[in-house]
């Protein structure tokens, strides 16, 4: 199983065969997660440190559960009360971490590029759990696994990504991955929620939901990221739902077997109709949560293999 990376910082460095390798291994961990005995030993003897500088429920819990199922010693640091809040720099934090000798470091940070900076300064493997508006690679990978299991393939599909594209690291990572696997990607959003330089993304863009969803195999809704908005990006939530919220009438323009996705947390009645979100015949939102644990287990397993393959550092 070839995966030639020390860190997982984004989708861009991954080759298609490496994406497939990770998803194939994740499939095996899905099966493990459905058994009564859910534990493996891939990370036995290793220490995993989770550092979340932003609030998180799904991603942090998912990484913690993934590490424990693989046998790692898992420590989650409370960054809300950390030394960084007292003025410590990210570089000083990296030096402190090096002194603790962790093996895997999982980081979420509000600034784009912060995780990459940490990866340059620490001796362990680093996984990006989301940095600013930049990337969220494991979310794109779990979305890919969800799509592949639901549609039977991960190529030559039409995927509509709808909503707050401008502030979404999830959208960016998904665009990179879906392109790499030869899919057709459409972005559907109001002009105010599209990023600058959208013409260079190699995607189709429309401001009309019905046009964007036409014949789509996958409809991926995004959360309105109000915490990253510093102005009037939408007239009102009611108007936004009327034009860009997913409901049965808009979904009818997609293929009959189109699946509905959302990375969570959802704003029901703003981004998506609650009944549709719970429709087991169309929605795979709960499956995304399950795939998240399996994908993160696979990512840490592969990085740990590379870690163990490196010469052992002598601690003096």
C-alpha cells in the first residue's frame, strides 16, 4: 500500500492511486467499526496529540475515536486555555511539542497555512484537521469514500457543491479531489459567496440552484460560515433559503438517484430542508459521519507506517 507522505496537509500533493489506497484501507476500517470488537493495533505504542484552536465536535471526536480504536495513546489539548492564548507563538508551541516526543499531531487552526508551519517545525507526522479557508483534507476524503460507496465509483460523476464556497475549506479540498478523480464539478452560490479567482478553479459556476442541480449525481450542501463573515454576504437567512436552500422542489432537478451531502453542522431551514436531511433514501449525511472515523483511521495508519519506516531518532 503505497502512500509516500510524511504529513497529510492537503489534497493537492496526493496522487490518484494514493487517494484510492487510503479509501481502500478506510473501507476495511468501516467493516471493523461495525463489528462488536472494534480495536486494532496499528498505532500501538504511538502517541497522538490533538490540538484544536477552533471549536469542533465531529472532527475532534472522530480523530480521538480513530486513534483510540487503533491503539494509540491519545491526548486532546484544550487550546482555548492554552499558552497561545497567553501570548506564546506557534513556533514556541512546536518546540514544546517536540520536547514531548509525540508521533502524530492533529491540528485545526483558524489561520490558513498555520498547520503547514507547524509541520515544518515538529518531528512528528502532522494531519491538517482544517486551517482557515485553506483545506480540510480528511473531510474531502471521507466525502469521497461516502460517494464511492453510494454510487459504486468515484469518477465521471457530476457533483454540485452549493452554498458558501468563499469561506469553505471543505469546498476547496473537495474541488481538488474530485478533479483529480476525473469528475465534473459545479459550484452553485450567490456572487457574494464565491471566492476571488474562481475562473482559475476549472469548475462550472452558476448562481441558479435549479440550473446547477440539473442531472447532478451528488448534491453537496455547505454550511453558511457566519463566523468568517465580516459583512452582509446575504440579504437574510429567509431569502437565502428561498434561493439557495435545498428542498424537494430544487432536488427534483438532479438525477432521481442523486445523493445529498452536508459536512455539518447543518442549519436546518437555511441550507437544507430538515425533512430532506433526514430522508434515508436520499441523504447520506449520517454515513459521512461514519466514514469520517474510518478515513481518519486509514490516514493515521498510513502515516504511522511511514513513521516507523524512518530511522529511529536517538534521544539525548
